[in-house]
C-alpha cells in the first residue's frame, strides 16, 4: 500500500474510532441517567385494595416505557455509528480496497521497476521534483529527434528508455491484477487493464518509431553532406576564377 493511501486509511480509522467512543460515552451517560441510585430510599405509600390493581398496572406500564426508551437509545447509537461509518467509509471508498493490496511486497519483488520512480502515487516533494526533471530531459531529447538534430546515441537512448518504462509498467500491472483483481474496485481494475494495453501498444510501436527516426537522421546527414559537397565545389570554382583573374591582371 502506498504511503499516501496508508495515511488516508489511518486518518479515517482514527476519526471513526474517536467518533464511536464519543457516541458510546454519550450513550453510557444517558443510560446512567435512567438508573436511580441504589442508595436512594423509595417510600411506597400504603394502598387500599381498590388502588392496588391500578398501581400495579401503572408500574408495569412505566417499566415497559423505560425498556422501550432504553432500546431506542441503543438503536439510535447503533444507527449513529453505522451512519458515521458509511459517511467516513462509503462502500466505494478505494482506501478499503487498496488496504488489501500488499504494495510493499510488490516493491520488494521488483525494486528496480521504473513504476516506483515515475508513476507510483507519492507526496514526496523530492521525488515529485525529480520526476519533473526526468520528464523535462526526455521531452528535450524528443524535441531534438523531431527536428532532426538528435545524434544516433540520443535517438537510441530515448527509445530504450521508452521501452523500459512501458515494459516495467506492464510487469507491475500484470502482477497487481494477478494477485488483487478481486480486491480492487472495478474502476481501478479497468484503469490498470487500460494502462497495460496502452503500454503494450507502445512496445509494439517502438521498433518502427526507432527505425523511422534513424531513417530521418540518415536522410538529414545525406542532405548535409550534399550541401557540404556543393559548398566545396562552389568555393573551388570561386578560387579558380580568382586565380585566373589575378593572372590576367598581371599580364596587363
């Protein structure tokens, strides 16, 4: 489980526990108010034979009322806790699902996978800045490739990096889905499948893109060589013309 998801899950768990304790405290306080102290003396007046049945009925009604009231307090507390749980942890809350995923184990098994460096959710400021630097570097190289200014090494390095990124993500997504496809929400499963398919498509396209980039570079080099050859021929013609002019001047 990533650090960010862990923090969300732990924070909500603490809030839920604190809220439950608060509700139970209120419940205990209210129920204590319904119980008369044991040391309070009850003085029961003497009743005539005619009053006795009515008094007994009243006592039974009061006992029933108190029992109903106690049950209502318990029910209200349970409903409050259940409502609070649903509010803090709705059924579609991804924190519950991702809590079942052993991300630490996946990272231990594939520590060099570029997913951790480039794509895993994080709040680490240094890592976020590092990702920006990496992206800026490869964006710059790609710009040089598009403008036919990149060297052969830059072209090969760029597509080798793209190949490694896509390969590592396919490995990560496959391992994640193999182990936790039943634990994750359908939305997350669909996202992982989509991302994996996109990277598989990129892997298929990389050889052709590399070939195209190298071909464009070759053509650019040929054009440069032709221009240099024409330049040299032009300069040679100018040199010969200049020598001939100087000879004519000397004769005159």
